[in-house]
């Protein structure tokens, strides 16, 4: 089952504009991660934010996390045509008994950046 | 430094057949997770292997089974294929159970006719 739900499902912007994607989830988490996927290929890890963090930056990426609202947002600034891809949030639940964890992905936001 | 490699890239099978997908983890990684991604959906967790044992399992029937070898590589087996098993199968590796960043392979696209 999908835990995270991204919003919007699709986003089209002009090159140079900022892109914001939102993610909501249902259960408590250890951390939340954002991944990028180009054309049905493998996923690339972008950024991880832990449940005790509120904001994190990496290059042109800014991620926020609000655990009280069970939501996160990913901001890509100064977008480029090469940013065109699908973006997924994934929540990590750690099972302390088994010493393992599970990533649960949302359905993704399809971002199109028009040159 | 080799990343996660999966084989084959594409596969076509018919209903009722069995399939085996293979994954070699990133160098130095010892944990392998498998995901199924249907068209237009996010990846869904199938199971995770560490120390040659299945550590966690998602909501998938017993037709889906796996194995991890001493060199940390892994196989995903699916028996009695259904049309609904058509999907991109992704393998991800990580170092240890406590590390949460997973590195994904390019996937195997399985078509069941």
C-alpha cells in the first residue's frame, strides 16, 4: 500500500522557475526521503530528512518536514530542463525488533520543465 | 565503483510461467531490497534480505520469493505469473540495516502476456 501521497500529480513549469511538490503520509516515521526517477528507470536518492529535523538543504533542493501535519515539501529552485522527471517521497519505518526498515513510496509527481 | 546492477533488462513471459530476476548490490553493500513498480505508480516494497535471510516482507503473496547469496547478490523469483505481475522490478542495496539511504538499479521490466 502507498503511504505517501504526492501533490500535485503533475507539474509543468518554465525553466528558471521554482517547483514545489508536497507529500503527505499516514503513520509515524523514522525519516522521509525524496527520490527522482527518469523515464521509468532506477530511482536516484535526492535528500533524507529525519523525523526530528524541520528543514534541510542540498544544492538547489530544499525539503521541509512537519511531523504534526504528517507532511513534507520539496522545493527545486531555478529549475532546468534536466530536472524533468518523476519525484517520489518515501517514508522509512524502522522495525526495531527485526532490526530492519521499510521504505514506503507515494505515487509521485511528474515534473516537466519547459526550456 | 560499480553501482547496483540488475539482469535481465527486459523480459517477456506468459501467464503461469516462472521468472528469476537477479541483482548485484553496490560494492560494499550487504543489504538488498526488492520493489515492484506498476506503470504510473510508486515502487511497492516486496522484501528485504540481510545476512542471507529475509528480514522484512511487504504485502505480496508467497508466489514471490527471494534469496541472497554469500556474496550479497540476490534473486527474486515469481511463480505462476499473472498478467498483473507486469511491472518494473527494482533492486536497491544499502549498507547494513541501520542505514536508510538505498541505491537503486535500473530495474528489470517484466511483461506477462
